[in-house]
């Protein structure tokens, strides 16, 4: 069953809403804010979009990565 599609802007807005709903993350500048959603080649039904990592990997947040993975499982990027 195909996933619903959203534009890059819509996906970015959805990510920001979910991130800001997490305790202590409201207003925190993340890669989602800085670079937004980008298209990637989909392999074997995997996600066709991601958020480019532009900050130091030492600042990686598992909770934000999980939010991204959940939305990748629900929505594809509209061409």
C-alpha cells in the first residue's frame, strides 16, 4: 500500500511541530530548521526523503531522529 505524500515544506512543518512538542526542544535550532527536508533515492521501499545533517554529529539527538523515522514511515516526499 503506497504511503501518503507531502511536499518538502509540509514535511518540514510536521517535523517542527513534533519536535517543538517535546520537552525542552521548543525553539531549539536543529537541522530540520536549518536545511529542511531533501529528496533521496529510495531503496527497496525505504524513505525517499531525509533531513541533511549539517551540525556536528556529536550533537545528534536520538529523539529527533526517531521523529524523522516515524514520519518517513508514514509519508513519501511528493515530486
